[in-house]
C-alpha cells in the first residue's frame, strides 16, 4: 500500500513535467499544425542556460528565492528569445509551404542542437552529463511511516509551479484577447489574418510561450533528476510528444491529462511489471488509446466537410 | 457498361508486350555484373556504396507511403529492423548449410536471397499490421502509431536473447555485395516507377490528392493504404536484410527513431512523390557526412582540432537540412521526376505522373 | 432481391416500375442535436432527371453525402437497386453504380486530366467486396495483391488493360470536350473545364446514377446553357438517372422533370417544375418575396 | 520500357555527379570520387600516405551520441600516449599520427569508419571503441583486411574471438562480474543483493549475468533484477521496487553518467545499502553526479589512482594538465592501448599487418597504468582487478583480486 502511494507520487511528479513540455507541443501544433520536433532540444538549451546562470550567481545566491527566480527567469526568457529566433528564421519562411517542409527544418534544428551541444568547443558543454546545482535544497516534506512514503519539497514545489503555469496558460488561452487571437489563428490562420489578427505576431508569441514553458519544465526536470545532458531533450521530448497525442494534440487540458496518465503508466510498469518493457508499454498504450479514440482522449477528429 | 465498347488499341511500342516486362532486367543484370566486377578490391567504395544503396531502397520505399499515398509514416526504421533481424537470424541459422548441388559461393548467395526474402516478408507482415489502423487514423495520428511501432520493435529486440539483446546479432556472414545491393535498388526503383505509372499507382496518387474524392470514385482507400504499407515495408525489410549482411553486426541502436527521421528527410528533400528525387537525396545525404570527412581531412590532419572535427559533422548536417529546406521547400524535384527537370535540350518525357 | 425488401413505406412515386436505381427511404441524419435531414425520400430510375433544391443549409449536400455513403443515416435506409447499402463505404456504393461530383471541386489536382478519369475507370474492374465471408475476403485480398504484381511485372494482360483504360478515358474526355486538355494537370484547367472534368471522372466509374452537386456554379449564362444540353445528352447516351443539386433556378426548371425542395432538412415540396414553382410554401420558404417580385409573380 | 533505360542511365549519372559534387570543395580530395567510381587507387584526400616519416594509426570511437563521453575519454588517453611517444622520439625515428573517426555510437558507422581507415587512410593499426557492438563491427573489417586492432575497453568476450588480428588490453566481462561477486560475498558478507542493469548496454547485461551466476554459486541470493536504459534520468520506480525486496546491497553495473544519479535517487527513496559496480563507474564525474550519495559504494576497476607507482601518478598529472580532469578508466585504457600499440610497432620487424600482429601478440608483462598487460593465446589481457571504495570525492583502494 505504501509502495503504491509512493509510485503514485513518483508517477505524478514525472507526469507534471511531461505535461509542461507537452503543452508546448500542443500549443505549437494548435496554431501551426506543426509537430515541432526541436521542442525537446529547445528545452535542453533552456536547461543549460539555467545551469550557466546558477553557476554565474554563485553558490550562496543559488539557494535564495531571488536566486531561484533569477535562474528560472534567465532560462525562460532566454529560451523564449531562442524560440522566437527559430520560428522567425526556420519556420516562418515555410509557413505557406507544405507542412512536411517545416517538419524537416524542425528535425534539422533538433540534430544541430543535440549534436552541437555535445561538442566541447567554446561555450558548448560537451557530451557528458553534468550534475545540476541544487538550487532547491532537497528536504523531506512529508514522511509516512518508516520512510515508506516520502514526499520531497521539490516535488511539491514543482507540482505547484506546474499547476500554476497550467492554470495561467488556460486563462491565457481562454480568458484573454491574445488567447482569442491564438484560437482564431489555430482555426484558420489565413482567415484570422483577414480579420485583422496579426498572425505573425500571434504565432511568434505562441512559440516564445511554448519555448519559455519548455525551459521552465526542463529546469524542474533537471532539479528532479539532478543532471543535465545534451541528449535529455530527445528522450523527454519524445515522451512529451506521446503525451500530447494521447490527450489529443492541440488540446490544452488534454495534454496535461495525457502527460499525467503517461507518467503513471510508466511508473507502474516499472514498479510492478518488467522495467525493460517500459517504453514498449508506453507506446503500446498510445496505440491502444488511438485505436479506441482516434483523436486522442480529448481531441475530436474533425469530420471533413464534403 | 453503357458506354460503347471501345476497341482496345494495339501496343505502340516496338518491343513486344511479352518482353516489356522483363527487358529492364535483361539490361540491368549485365550492367550490375560489370559494376560489381569493377568494384572488386576496393573495400571502402564497396561499403560506402552498399550504405548508399540501402538508403536508396529505404527512401524509395518510404516514398511510396509518404510521397505517393500521402500518408505520413515515421517508423520506417522499425520495418528495416524487422528485416535486418529476421534475415540476419535466418542467415546465422543457415550458416553451416550449403546446397550440395551448387558451388559454395553460389549456394551462399541462394541462401542469402532466401534470408532476404524471409526478412522482407516478415517486414511486410508488420507493414500490414501497422497499415490496419489507417482504417481509423489520419495524418499525424497515423504517424505517431508508426513511430510507436518502430520503438516497440526496438524494445522487443532489446529484450530478446535470440536477437542478442543490446549487443545485437554479430557474426552474420558477409554475403552482401554492391551487385546484390544495387540489384535490389534497381528492383525497388523499377517497382516504384511501374507502380506510379499503373492504375494502382494512380489510385495511390488519388488518395494523396483527395481521399474523399478517391473514395467516391470507387477507390478502396483503406485497402490501398494498407497495400502501400505492405509494399513499402517489404522493401524496407529487404534493405534491413542487406544492411545486416555487410555491416555485419546489427544492434538496436541502429534502428532508433532518429534513423526513421533520416529516411523521412531523404524523401522530403527529394520531393514527396518523386522516385528519382528520393534516389538523389538518399545518395546526397549519405555521402554528405563522408564528404565532410574528406573535406575536414584535407584541411588539416594534425593537431587536436583535426581530431575533433569529426564531431562537427552532425551539427553541420542538421543546419544544412534547414538551409536546404529553406532554399527548396518543395524538395529537389517536387513531385516531378529527374527527367522532367533536366535541361530542355535533353530528350524529355511527356509530362504527367504516368 | 425483392424478396428481402424491407417492410417500409414505399416511396409514393411510380411503384410499378422496375426497382429504383437509387432510393432513399425515410432517411434522417443528425449531427449532435442538429437534424440535418429529416425523413427524406427519393427514388431515381433510369432516364430520370431530377432536381434537388433548397436554400443554403437546407441539407442538399447532406442528402448527397448520405446517398453516396459519406455519412451514415441515423434512421431510414438507402437502397441501390433494392440492395440496402447502409453502412457501406463510399467506394462500395460507387461500385454499385452511383457516381457523384462535388460542390467544391475535388479533382486530383496534381494528376493530368486523363489520369483523373483513369482513376475512376480503373476502379470498376476491382471486385465488389461489400458483404463477403472471410474466405471470399481472403481470396479477394490475394487477388488484389496479385493485381499489383501484374503491374510490377508489366504483364501483357496488364498492358492491354492499361490501353483499354486509356482509350475509355480518352473517349470520355472527348465527350466532355476536354480532349485538348488530356495531359494538362487538373489544377491548371480553367474553372468551367474543371467542372466538366469532374463529370467526366464521375462517368469514368460507369455509373447508372449520376449525382451532380451544383454543376453550374461559377459558370456564365452561355456555359450554363451548354451544360443543360450536355446533361440531357449524357443521360440519354449513357442511359443514366441523374440527380442535380442546383442553385440556378433557370437551370433546374429548364432541365429537370421533377424537383424536390428541401428546407431545414425537411422535404417541403416535390413535383414537376411548374408545380414547385407555384407552391406557396416553396416560394415563401425558399424563393422569398423578392423572387416573386422580380419574376412578376411567376405563379 | 523507353522510360526505364534513360532512367537507369540517369541514376548512374546522378551517382557519379553526386560523388563529384561531394568532393568538389576538397582541394586535393578525390577519395569519394575514386571510391564511388570503384577505383582502388592510392589513398588520396589529404591523407598523409604512410610516408617515410610518419606512421598513421586510426581510432574509431563514439564522439557523438549517447556514448560520446566514453569515446572522448578514450580519445584523450590515446592522444596523450601518442604525444608522449612522439616526444620520446617516435617509433624508430618516425613520428606517430592518428586519424580519429566518429561512429555516432552506431555499429554501421563504426564499420564504415574502420573500412575507411583501412583502405583510404592505410593505417597500420586500429584502436577500437568502448562499446563492444561497435568494436565487433570494426573487428570484422579489420580481421578481413589483415589490419591489427586493439580495443582499449570492449570487455565482451566475443570481440577478440573475431580473429587473430584482434586484441584487447582490458579484462573481460566474466572476470569483472566474478570479482564483484566474490568481493560482495566474501568481504562485504552480503547475502541478498538486488541488480539494476542498463538494458541498452551489452556490457551491463553481461556483468549482471555473470555476477548473478557467481553470486548465487557462492551461496548468496539475487533478490531482484531491474533495468533502465542509458539516457534515463529517473530511476525512482525501479528503486522503489528494489526497496520492497529489502536487499543488503545493490549491484549497478552501468556507466557513471547514470550511476551518479541512481545513487542520489536510491538515497532519496530510502535505500541506505551500499552500491556496487564495475569499471564503468570510474570517472571524476561520478562524484559530481552522485554527490554524497555515492559515498560508501564499491566498484571494481583496472587500477587505483592511489597507486603510488610513479608511472600512474605521472599519467594522472599529465592527463589533468592536458584535459583538466582526472582520467577515468576509459582514458587509462585508451592510454594503455596506445602504448601497447607503440611498443609493438617498435618491436615489429616491419609495418605490415602480420608483423605488427605478431609483435602485439608477444606483449608480456607490459607495465600499463591500468595494470600489467600480458596477452594470452585468446588475445585477451590477463590482469588482476582492484576494488575501490568511493569516499569523500575520491576513491580508496580496498583490495586486489586476481583471476
């Protein structure tokens, strides 16, 4: 029983972080119908930005609230700018071109980033993983029994941050003018442009938002698992993408639910079945969901107007 | 039925109809033999060309699904893995076997062919299974199912002792030769072209252009999509089999989704639907990293920087992809074939897809 | 077949005639809460030229989609020569002899005009795979794969088949006056020719019933007049039953022998053009007062 | 038909064209062209041919991809050894040069790079990769071409079974698994051990298999075997499952890049028992990644940095000066492999494959930094292993176990 509870907590912790990354996939897909394969790698870049900041401000400042805020701010803003640049120079020129074209540039960027960061030249960090500085000193937040179940402070903090970001996002999409513009662009960006919506700006902002969110998620991830590496984006990105599809890609709450479900499924497969089959089960689960609900858990397959 | 029965016109070609089917083979086999003979003794060319050939087979076969049928498969490496492992395993089992009525080398080639076909058929069966969800799934959702399939295959192999788990299958006899690889390249190109020009190919194009209209015109869209998957994965399996017989060790790390992505890149770069485009893109992208090696090698061989340059190839490869797509978003040839984009003074084919 | 005819209220029209080529019996369809079509009846015989009219959103295209299997009816049934086709896929219904065009032209844009027609011609040689047992399905599947092999091996029989398809498609292009566009990509054709090409393509599937969804949309008066003549000619030459959705009153009234009027998914009138024209309900619901005025009170 | 003949011709033309294009920017480089056109001419492409004053060696390693960090360490070790050898006058007056190719941690790339080294660059000897599957791919090519190959750290038994040109300077998996089983049973007196293996690494699976067998034979019990995949960062689920079985030790035969994080998370879920591992642990990074959590763990290794032997201390100092880090086991093995190669080249009567092979095969009691190397008739190094304890940011020598 205690073990079950512990697995539940672990699964949720992993799921919240998938969720933040999955939200980035879903938002970009929503406005552009583009599977942004570079998303995970953008996240990785953000984490390294946070890593560099944490070192720059020194060991003492790191633990303070301001220190943490600075690390997150630099990483998220830096990453948002980075996302903007990628959108501006790699995706925007291809917007009216076949959809697959932009997908290939996304793959190109993904390769360039994940391989580029493996170089040990100049500021690039090199291939080996590094320990992420403990900007949040880990302490037990809740202990049940003889350490049967342990909830850590960072689990609570990242859960709160994640929930806060999600609520904010939901408000942004459904409660603001920008969100309305975003949804309009998502429906049909040509028509939205005709209606006077500055499509380019909306798309650019969406990219910045999703990249910033990815950086935040990446930092939480790095805090949770205490390490950073150039390939981390590949794995997290793929899983988050799967989560977004399970929830119904393009659907904001769907991405969150999909990610939590995926986090739990993975945790329980490893905890109670064979850990070697984790990835297979994750993908098998995905295929099963899609066969039953072809648009994901929440997405609807729009009936094509004939 | 109501339309007047039209007389079927006679074949306009000089070549008798019965011969048209096999004539390319009659030309290709001696050419390939010559090609094979000219490569004897140059191992690196042999190896490199084999890789090029395998990538051509992969790109051309994926083009049937992604380009001609307009579906979006990103799990091609999975089919390749199935072919590679099944063919490799078959060859390992048959290593000691020889057909008594043939000389050993000929017998090896016969068994090799057998192993390839077994691998191809196994991959085709998987293609059938993966194609089935296309009953219900469209576009990106189908894509992620293919991706999932590829990953499941990888995990399966990684957990199966018979397939060597993480170490992979090694000691597969090196039966493959450029002649054999390019024989299959020739077959897949021929098959893709003939398919494109046939009524079946037209049905695939129709699905790509407008699935609803195709369905309304009596095209069994699901059936065609499944068949396109089967056809394409058969050749992917063959490519895997060939791959296994010249590397000659296969392990799960060679069939990740990054690999699938590389094949998708070839198809899109060549121009979705263009068979020759896929061929050219596969050649170009396969030789590109080796070319960079030569380039960097020429720039300097001493010093520690020179030893690091090999790492720089992959980031540059990624950036080049971006630049290429920005400069030619429709791919090299669009949906056209090589001869449609050749200069005017060269003899041209009639426009159109057939 | 008539033995297992369902106990439904027969369509009130002409019950003595041979089984209708295409018949809708009390078809209703709902999307969510919205009733797009209610209790729709229709019957098409060979030689008929029927019209289906109604204001925007009246359910005309929905009716087409139900008849061709794109949508499944919530209630009622669709019969092709007394065979119930509910639940069958569009391509299966097409193979039973029902072909259509689309309101918003849906050609295979990157294919040549000839290839567009050949796609439809080809399909007719495929086997009917509607309600087959497993064994038959397997045989069928085997046959399908064998067919691909024929194409790959370029067997003489395959080549003959290809030539036959080409000849057939060329003939249809000629009928529709498109021979000069044979090797042009469909997307490069002018609008009116695209419409005609769509009809040629529909004819390629050798239908008994042809459903035309606003065939004259976007045409000028002269083209429309030509089209009217052409549709009649096609009906006679190809021995078809034709159902036309049209906005242009003149066209419908000019060529159709019987007209069904839809409004909000309900059939509000049916009859000869003259009857429909004088139907008060139709005038109010569909044509509106302005029409009455402009046509000097046609009734 | 008419459309096929030109197509074939075009395809051939394209192939030729593409190849030419590829080497266009290369001023002197015709390698690609020649290769593609099937002329096995002399190695061109800016490669210094095996001229009179240099001897060219080749290395293929993972410089990018999931295992890049190991490949790069190996490369550094080799580089250092060659630098020293050149400073000491090279081999019989000739300087040594090395050509390093990346295999992206993929066997097919390894085979391609090895073939390129052999036929284009005409190297006299190849140094292999860390991952056994990559070394196996290279071994096939090296053996077929009759070019000797020394793998620094591929511990899978099958590698050297590929043929008489393939050598290694490290011990093999069965031995290392045995060492830890013996140590755990006899020195630590453990009876219930859980195993956590890297399912993506043949090395890890082998060690875990041998350990399980030996440990059971010695009367212990392996209570559970869990797996992770290289590149994972969250092991809490496995560790929680392990915790349930209440082991008194955990064997984690993986690489330091994962082990450090595993140690932290083990402590986090409340597992206080010692961790044990193999030479894959040996890196300064282990302390960084594992922090205080890794202290009190044990691993088997080729050498101990505490070894007062001046050779070892000098190597560590030189390596630190050159690369700013304490060498890990892979760097030490790379260094040893390169030095064995250099020594053998000195002894070889000429630079032909068979002569070099024979010279390598005679290696006996060679004083490497990672233990003394004597090659047995299966071309494996017969070496003893040391067990190290991790404590306070460095390792402490515990014991030596001989085969």
